[in-house]
C-alpha cells in the first residue's frame, strides 16, 4: 500500500469548524487512496506520512541488494516510487519533491546522492495471470515499457553495437523469448555506459507471480523464470550500484536467490527499517488530528493496530487511510474491514478447508482470543506450505494474518507465540470460516437432519447436530450469535420451507422459525441457549422451552392457521449439544 492518505481530489472540501472565534472555514489535504506515485502525491498536495528517512538508512547501510518483506498494502509500492524519485537522474529536476521532508533535514551528505543515478524500476504485480503464457507476456510487456522509458540509449554512440542491437530487439518487441530473461542486465549495462554511473534496480512485489502460479498450477515454470532474471540482474551484474526488492515472503528454497551473498533480508522480525512500512502510533494520532477525528482513535486502534515489525508497533496503513476518508465525510462512519478486500485470502481458505482436526482446533483457539506456539521459518516456499506442516503458520505471520507476542530459541530454532493482530483480521478468519461452512453445508446432504426436525425426533436431531458440530470450526467469543448462525445455515435452503431468524412473534423474538410455505400445516419454533458448563445443557434446554411458553411465541403461528407447531429447546456447550422438544 502506501504511507499516505487521501480521498480523491474531488472529495477535498471545505468544512465548517466551530472555534473560539466562531465559525470559520478550513481546507483539508486530499487523502491519496490508490495513489502510489510519489511525484503525483507530492505535486498534487496529498496528505503524506513522511517515510523519507528510509532513503538515509539505505545509503548508510551500503548493502548491494535489499529485500523488504511486508504484508500486502503496507506501503511497499509508494516507498519504491519515493526511492526512484530521489536517486534517479532525469531531464526534469525532482529535488523539489523532497523540500521540507525529513530527508532534506538529515544532512548535506545525503543530498550528494540525489538525482545522480540511472534507475531501473519494475513491478511484477501485473504477472498475476491465469496461465504461464499470459504471465510471461506481461513480463515482456513491462520490460519493453522500461526500455522505452530509457529510449535515449538508442542515440548514444558510446553504447557498443552488440548491446545496442540487443536493446533495439527488446525495445521493438522482436527479441527471442530467451532474451527477455537477461533484459534487466542488458539494460543496466547500457545505462551504466551512458551515465558513467552504476545502476539502481528496483523490483516491486517480486513474489506476486509466484503466489499466483502456486494456486494456478504453473509454479515450477515461474520459479525458473524469476530465478534466471534475478541471477543475471542481481548476482553477477558489475553495473549494479544497489538493488531493492519488495514482497511478502523471502522465497529462497527454490534457489531464486542462489549465490546472492550480497542480499540483506529485512522482514517483519528485523529491527532495521521497521518503521517505514505501515503507520506508527504517533503517525496515526497526527493523521487523525489533521482531520479532526481524534475521538475515533480507540476504534482505529481496536481494528487496525496490532502489528509488530521488529519492536515497532504498526497500524495497517491501507485501512487507516480508507477509514479516515470515510470518517472525514461522516464522523460517525461505521468501522469496518478494508484490508480483506485487497489481500488474497486463498491460503486461509485452504488451511480451513483441508486442515485436519488439530489445525481447526488451533484456529478455534485463535478466534477465541488464544494463541498458537509454532517454529518460525524465514525461508518459506509456496511448495512447502502444506496444510499439516508448521510452515503454514510462518506464512500467516509474514503475510499479516498473525502477530508475534513472544519468541524464544530452542535448539537453534525460533519459536513464537502468535495471535490474531486485530478485529479486522479476525473478521477475515470469521468470514472465511463461514464461507467454508456454507460450501461444506451445500456439499453434504442435510436431509436426515432436516427430516428429524420436522418429524419431532429429538434424539436424531441431537445426534446429527452433534456430528456437524464435530466437523465445524467454532469460536466462543461470539457465544449464542455463532450457534444461531450455525444452526440457521444447516436448516436453510430446503424446498417448500422458509427459515426465519429472530422474527417478531408474540411477546418477543424466537431464535428460529421453520415454516411450511404453501399449506401452513407445519411450523417449528427453535430457541437456542449457550451453557457455561457441560452439565448445564439440560437446564438450558428447559429454560429455552419455558421461554417459548412465557413469551407466547406460537401466537402468530396460530393466527396464521398452522395446524402443527413443534417446539425445541437447543443448548450448546463448545462442540456438544442437547435437544429437547416440548
């Protein structure tokens, strides 16, 4: 994502603020939702959370190649654009973009690097395609565009004919497929000759095509392509000044980074650069204050805080900027998940769908506010992310779905206790659980369960409901609400019957009603209770049945001429249930 914030320019408006001197007008900077070009962000006056000291730290660290791994939408692309605009030598002077920002105050020695280097910048996001052929076509397309950006090479007599010939073939899109694998190296050689300076190479979201290929079925081919391109560009490239890569994971076991001994990995567990991706608490407070919504800071923290990069507390920047945009327009805007609509949840779905009983039990622990305690593997490979292996938990940690709260070293392996970071991520788990349950519900026959309910067979109803509970993932912080949705889903969708939830009836609302639609012969009332202990389920069933009578839930059904009314009290305790019929 980005490290800035913005409604679109057309939503930047004047608002009335009541101050000590009466009503006055105040103009707010636009919030840059979707703005990933640093130059556009600064030139158009968007709100900017200043991360420019990252440039200072890159210069000071002097590593040849850096890989930054962070979750999706945490500012990687905007930071790469910022780095490009600072270092790249262009016809247009971009130094004004950094006037007044932190890097301009860091010292004169850093200004010596500004606008001095040729830069190659590539994003692999567009390689998320349905087949390897389409992905490779996109790979060629964005290489051609980068060559076009440096078309002045064609006019430089200092470039040897062999290099210029190779450049022209890529530039005009007529090169053999094999030539594109070495295209980044070729371009860097040409640029270093023209500028008499080594080249900076920026590769954004390098692992997007790998993740996509894993789920699409052409993973090995994609690994070969990315490995070959990286080897020529970053491993044996004498024209390289330094390189920066971003992604979610360090994927090295497939030898993507083979022999790249100048690679420095900065993950969410690394102390260096920890504050440059996502927003810190101070940045969020300043951001909220700038738009006069400080009273929503508790909501913001509850939903979007909870990440830990190194030892730095981090908020989700994408969710923050979207919420502040909504809250700026309506200060009573509902808090909601924004990140779930941008980040691939395929791995969570696979975890729940294919996981064994122990895996599902651990998800229940997480959803109930507990933790998992697992070894952490930095060198993850999609091929090794098997559902019953510990690699899955490292994957969830590095992609933002878990947070470390405690770490320890055992026999040279790091173990971490991990929790769900915040309410936004918990909502992703919950929605995925419900999707899984709906798919399972539709795939497995529920006819016997539904027939037992209609026939008044409380023993069969209880036994079959218990079987479904054994196969489910439950979380107990939701209490009755969870079980209500669980049972409603099991009993819905049968031809000729309608399931109504919390419908107004008599002196209150029964939890569930099952109504025969056409003939009005049969109606079923179900009242649900949750027990605190296993032994209380019998009593809870009696309480549920008594509630049906005390509140006269059948009154409206009698008025509607239903000939037979069945009443059930259903009690739950974790994955156990008890059913009693009046």
